[in-house]
C-alpha cells in the first residue's frame, strides 16, 4: 500500500483538499492512519448489512471512494441485491473499477459518477454515508437525508460515520489534541498534521451528535443510535 506523504514537505500555499489522483494513490493508507476505528467501522458495515439488507433490495454506498464499504457489504448480502456506489471523483471511481475488475463481486455493482446530493434512491434497505456527509455543505444536508429517506423501504437502515464536533468546547479541544496525537503515533509529522489540517479546514465541516440526531428526526427517521465512537469520530445508524 503506497504511503501517504502528500503533506510531508513544506508547501508555500496550501490549497483546499481534493480527491484527486494523488490522493487516490495513497487513499487506503491515508484513511487508515487518519481515522481512528476506520477498519472496525468498515468491517461492522458488512455485519450490520447482514442483519438488515432484504433480498431484492438496493444498497447505496454514497461517497464510496475505493469501495471499502461496498466490498464489506457485498460479502454479507444476498446475490439478488444490487449495490449502487456513488462518488463525484473520477479518479476514485476509476480505481474502484480496477479493483472490481480484478475481483468481481457476486452482486451487480453499479458505479455512478455523480454528486450524492442528486442521486435517486430507490428500494433501499441500506444507505451508507461513511465519512462523506461531512463534505456536503451544511445547508444541503437535510434535503439530501430527506431524499434518502424517501427512497428507503420501511425498516431500512441509514449508516452515517463522521468526524464530529463535541458540544463542550473543552472536551472538543481534548479530543482534537488526542486525534493529532493518534496521527503522530501513526507516523505523521507535526508538519503533515498542520498542513493537512489547513487543507481540509473549509472542506470538511463537522457537526455535533445532537445536530446529526435532530436532522435524522427531521428527515423522518423513526429512531437513531450511536454504535461507535472513538475520540471525535463517530458512527450512527438511523431506522426508517
Ligand atoms: C470509505 N466511504 O472508504 N458527491 C459525491 N461524492 C462526494 C461528494 C459529493 N458531493 N463529496 C465528497 N465525495 C469511504 C470514504 S472519503 C472520506 C469516503 C475521507 C466523496 C469524495 O470524492 C471521497 O471519495 C469521499 O466522498 C469521502 O469508507 O476521505 O475522509
């Protein structure tokens, strides 16, 4: 796996983070060394799918990147289900296509180059937003969740994993500091941590757990729960 060194040398001007070919080339290493609990969340995405995906329904992996969630789901659901994997990065989807060509899945997997805000959701028993909602402008998040809700079957499951903001500012700072320490221990230098932070600052907008929970309710979901949290990273599920 190629090592992420994108921010290792001093950069004069730090431009906004983009999911381009440079990121694609190191993506598995980058996300594993940046998101505490990432591997557990991906594995559990499949486990949850095994319990909630009904035959002849669709699963959506919104912001699929290289398809880690899609592949985890695919091993756990009936063959007659379809997975729609959506991303608006051509580079990401191109590489995910290569991965699938090398090892085809047993279900139909549709790769869609599109904005997740515009995707039509239909007959969905599982919709996964693993670390993607955080990149959607806040003012568009409710409309998008309502659209997802409308396309889900009764009892369908929405999974949302996010970097979060903690309500209490003091705790929030403790978690941010501990996350940076986690990254240091994963081999990132202080310069890499600082430069990545500047690049992502205006691109990834975290919200608090209560903000997420009240949006689930407003979008129509019956109930929601946190099932995983490590520092300022959290995964929630909501049921239609
Ligand atoms: C994983 N889920 O491995 N429309 C479509 N795609 C988008 C949009 C949008 N509006 N905004 C961002 N993306 C994956 C990881 S990464 C998380 C998801 C991260 C896509 C973007 O191109 C990228 O591939 C993905 O969402 C976010 O579990 O890098 O922190």
